[in-house]
C-alpha cells in the first residue's frame, strides 16, 4: 500500500493562527445582528451604504416584455411550439462571445425568459462544455446597470434622447468629420459584422477599424505571420507550457481543456497519460494541474524558451536560466522522445519569445499546431491601437466609435486615451452602458444584449456558429450593427443583412439549410474572405534571440499581471456580475477583489501578514491592495489580477479591487504584462474574503488521494488507500459493520462519480449549480463571516513536503511543526465537494423535525417548510456541505444591492421557477438537481419506459467541460456510472472519510500524476 502525503488547505491551517483556530473550533460563525457596522470606523454608519458598492441590478420592471413570445424567427433547439407553454422549457441554440471566451450554447427559456445556459453538444469546438463566465452571462441580460435608451451628452450629463435625433446628428457629424474615423473594438469573429464595418468604411473612406484585446496575443500573431495557430492538446504526449494558462484563461480554455483531458484520463484498460511541464511565475490553474511545475520569475520566461531552443535546435546564444531542478533537461528529453506529438506553448506577448516557440514546434514536427485552419479568437493589434492613441492626442482623429471597447479603463495607456478623446470632435459609444469610456462620449447608442441579437461567428476557419434572439429587447436599445448600417445609409435590417451573407455559405435550398443552421447553432464552412496569399517568410530567429538577450534585466521586484478565471478582463458583462465576483478563485480561493500575491519567503522577509495593505508603484502610477501569501508564487516576484478597479461598470463592480493595468510595461508598442515595481508598506489592513479555510481536514484520512502513474501501472489495486476496522473476524472494511438497517433500492439509485484526474478546478460546475438552483449571493462581508451559500465548492488541497514516514521518525508534533513551513512549490489537487447523499447520513438522525430525510432513490432530501433552523444537521455533517440562511437574502434590505436580482422584477426573471427560493432560518444543500430527476422520470413515464442513461443529468455534470462528473442511475447496469464503478472498484474508486461509514452515493477516483517520464514511454 502506498504512503499517502499530507494535505493542507491554506497558510492559516498550517500556521494554526489564532483566528483560524477560533473559527475551526467553532462550528458556526457568531450571529451578527442585521444592523452590524461591517467594519466601519463609525458604528452609526448604516451598513447598507457599504453594500451599495457591491451590486447594481436596477428596479426597472420588464415583466411584460419577458412574457412575450421570443422573436418569431427563432427556432427552438428541441421542439418548435407554436407558442410558449407555461411550465415547459424551450431551448434555443446560440453563441456567447464578447471579445474573448467563445462558447456555443443552448439557452433554456421559461415563459419566454432566458434562465440558464447549457453547452451545445453539436459544436465541434466546445463540444458541450461551458466556462464559468459563460454560465454566469445569462445574468447580464437582467443587469439594471445597462443603459436603457439612446442619449446625448449635454454638459456633464447624458440626456435621454430620441433615436432619430441621435441618428441625424451622428450622420451629420460623420459626414463633416475631418481626419480619420476610427471604430475601436475588441476581437470580432463575426464575418457579417466585419462586412457591416467594411460597408460603413465604404461610405466614410477615412474609416479605420482598430481591434485590441485586453489580454493581448498580438505577439503570438506577429510571430506567426498574422495568424493565430490552432492548437490541439489531444495530439500531444508531451506538453511544455511557459506561462500559458491554457486551462484557465489563455485563448480558448474550454476547447483546450477538453483536448487536454483526453490524454489525462486513465483506467485499467488505458494506463498511459500525457506529461505536462509548466514553467510560470504565478500559480495558475494550468500550473496546478501540471505533472511538473517550476516557478520562475517573469524575466526568466524568455530565457527558459531560449534554453529549450538551444537544447532542441541549437545555435542560439547561451541562456541565463539556471536549471537547478533539472526539470528543463527532462522536458527537453521528453519533447525529443515525443517528436510529432510534442507541443510547446507560451503565454508571453513578446513576439521574440513566440518566434522561438514557433521554431521549436516546427523542428519537433508538432501535429498539435495547425496554421492552415487558424483560430480567429484573438486578432487585436497592439501597435495599431498605440498608434491610434497617438493620433487622437495629435488631433488627427475626427470621430471615434467604441464598440464593446473600453480603453479609458482597460488599456495601459488609459490616461492618454482620456486626454486624446478631448481632442476628438465626435465620440460615439455603442457599449451597453455608460462605462469609463462611454461616459466620455457625446453620443450613446447602446447595443442590445447578445440574447436579444442576431449574429454569426467564425471562431476557427471552417467552423461557423449563429446567435439568435431568445427574448424581445427589454430596453429601447438597438443592435450595434443596425446602428452602423443606419449611419452608413443602408436601410436593411441586420437580420436580413446576415441572411443575405449566409446565402453564399449555405447555398442549395437556402431556407431549409438556414433553418437547420439556426436550429443546430453551428454549421460547417466559412463566411470570411479568403486569406491574402503570402509567401511564408522564414522565422527571423536570430533577431528574436537578440531581442531576448538584450531585454532589460530587472533588478527589483517583478510584477506579473494575469487574468482570473472568474471576471476575466473586467469587461462589463463579467465585472458587474455578482455570481462571478463571488466565485472563489480556483487557486487562492479568494472572492470580491484582487490582491498582491507574494511568496512565503518574501512575506517572512518583509514581515508581511495576509491582509496587510501595500502600495505597488510603477510608471509613475500606484495602487494599494492587500497581500495574499500564495504558495507556488515565484520568489522575488508578485502577481496581481487585472479586471478590477472599475468606476463605471455598475454597483457590483464599482470600487472592488484596483486597476493594475496602468502598471504594465510596453515595448515597441506591444503590451508586456510584466514590469519592475516598488512596494511600500502602509498601516492599513484589508481582510481577503477566502472560502478555503473555513473548516479543517488536517490529519483526516482518505479525503483526497493521489498516486503516480508508475505505481498505477505496477499495481492498479495498490494506488488507493482503504481504511479497515478491527472485528472478531479480522480487519474489515467499515461498510461491513453497521448499526443501520441498509436501504434496498428497488427502482432507481442515483449517484455520482467524480474523477479527480479529470477535474481541473475551473469552477464551471459551481456557477452551473448556482444558476440552476437559485443560490444566493451574500457579499464580501458574509464570506468573511464564513457564510457563503454555494451548494457545491471545489476544494483546493496542497500536499506538504512532510510525508507519512516522518511520523514514524519524528513523531506527530515535530512533523506538524515541519508542515507549518509550506513547500515553495506544492502539488495541488482539486476536489469538487457537495452533499454526499449518504446512505447512512449523520444529518438525518439528528433532525428533530424530519426536515432532512432519505428518499427511496438514494437522495438526502430537504423539506424546507419543515426546517426550523436548529443546524444540528450541519453540525453533524462531516463534509461541511450544508448552508444555513442566516438572513432572508431575497427580502432583507441589507442584501438589496448584494443579491439584488432577487429584489426586482427585472432581476427575478433569471430565477428558475422549478426551485424554491429558500427563506431565512432554513438549511439548504445539494439536491442532486431533484427537479431534473423528476422531469426525466415524468418524460419517460409518458412513453411508458424507464429513463435512459444520459437523459437525467445534474447541472454540475452538464456544465463540466472535461466530463469529470458523471451522474446517473446506479440501478441501471448499462449506465455509464455503473460501468465506471465496476471498472474502478478496488482500483481508484474511494469514498471520502470512508472510515466513518456514512456510505456516500458519491464516489471519487484517485488522482494519478505522470511524474515518471520513463514509464510513460514504456
């Protein structure tokens, strides 16, 4: 039997700090009165004033609009009713893409209200997967922070104006504009939208369309001749990533995660895995999943790539990277052994670094890189944007139109953008609200929400998708394409324009083909013009090597600016979304804001404690943020997330965190998300709302389990640790001895299998559960009070350097003391944790009113109107997965701006009518989406049959892009879950805390790491 490592959740648990011990020893946080001051220095200040900063869902009622039938041309995905039937859900295929994060989706509507997204299984790119951001994007439709009418700026105020008046003035202004007319946007992958812009440019010949991306890939484009290669991680046996968080935020994470996990799943029939090396500065989601991770400073990432180049190709200048850990040499060996199936990627925006990476992949003959069918999802040009900013400041721009672009906030030269706009005569915003850029513009012609719009998309050449409106526009807005057409003098509606463009794509019987494309949401073909023929020039690797060697060598603390999985680049649709603000970061488990992530060594040297506020400065700018001690952070460097510090996004986002982009450096007009910074201590403190260390599992066995691939190949039955108890007949498994009378499931027995090898910790399941089950948002202070309401959480565990054998040689006390000094680069495991639906449920025996009971199908049920809030069940739950409603989150004025979508007619439109909104004093937790189970059973009953496997899927399982979660009927011998449990029984299958014999209906599969390179090739 293998020796299991010890796991710990966070710095607080390792140090046994007084605050943590107080919380760990207390089952529930102390009750706080409704009128608590929430840390205000003046206790008389109403707490509601603090909460007004958190959220902003308007009071505007849109019930009548929501009750209307969706756009008549829309075609439902599953059926085509003549009208909307109350109580019956309709699904419509559509697409979500706002400058980044492409997802093909199915929109679930109830009575004409979009309430939930599912992944579209017809998509060849996302294949039914969804990101956490896409899951949460449905809430953006009901965001009262959206501008609800056209407006013209008069003085310092934007005054509601008639659409015709705005059109008339804009046409006149554009016709008389002197100098350049610029349309500024993030990446646009809609071929029809680009043709609308081209038609606009034909009407106004001085027009230039400038695309820029907040998280730019301009350097990658430049290194590959202006195209973005398509990557297929499923074709790679060895992966080396240098700073590319491809599972979290880099380019197309949903697509890459599905590809990546293909070669990470193992079984007794498939005992091989890809091997993944990660060299990075901050501990990312991708680095957390790597087999081998090496922390390097940002300035060393180029040197790492140069060292790879020298070892694989040769001829370059000597690299200054010191491979003390010998992991780079092992990576080179594995890359060479996997020629053709090797892949190197880099997250740097430096074209020199990307040029060497492209050369390495060419030399290795990587089949995982395809430039013939390039990706379209990053097209921003840093140099063109920088040039436009200079032209604006020089008075050479007569008019500028912003379409989903907000450079006055999200560009490193934002201050110059603001100054430049003062010299542009005509400024127009098509953004959905008066954001930091829109507030500076003269004219506001707000765009529809994407759920109210028609559009097309080509994320990869040859793959098309469509978006269709699923609800009548809620406000007096207009689709941006219709505005551009109107200003160009084209009376055609964008819908008709789009159809005309697709006639050349679909051909044949167009109406039938069009209906099929709208129904499926995807199509094969291209709507983009043929690429300009060019002779492929050889890579100028010598210039790239010289650029890397001549780059300034930092001598101070280095900053890495990164993007979070939750709110991403801080665009309006993400930042003003409370679901995303309260989604714990997969690595730090922090919510509601950004922070300065530092290594343990730096914190000790500078005597920093977590929550100490420091001032970080560069480029003559400074921001103040709290310190977070992050294991895995490269020493001598710090990391700060972008996307925060909004001032005009809405009440959710405004004032949350600080904007780090002004601290970014630029080289040759390209954005480098690094810099050298000065850090100065302040006297302030700001607690970080983390969810991870709200309870402890220290020295509790069989919570998470892991093994190496070598051990798994040697003996699959020896990689998972099973506890036994002593009986008169000898050691037995705990489930062999029980005081309970076991249940007999005669019809259905619902259960779940979670493969820890496939779970990457992305958080999509958390948001999917929250949307499906009307889970409340509680705000930063309540998270600090340990009262987050997520029914499902993803626990992140670090493994300590102290191993089990230390207990035998040093004893427990000395070993625990050693464990208080965490590894500089710990291994990480993600474990989704939810109600285990135990067959011997400890919660059921202690409830005095039978509010929690066991069903005849294996579900641990909650009867909300019986619950009197004793919390005995939560106290008796060993998994700590029950949530208590301390307040009435949907009616208590304290939460009117935190959980505001439950307070207004507009916001309540997103609620799932099949799930009760829980009241104060009631306990709640995962129900295995019982509403979905009942619906599946009823639909099957109509056809006089049993539900088939796959017809009933919980929201978390349906959301998971890597299919780490499998839900089904264990009584069905042919179900996927039954097959997995038969195959994995005695090998990787285990129950959490199996010793206490709760007999959960959720089974986990042990995580396997490919840490032995030579074994993989055996």
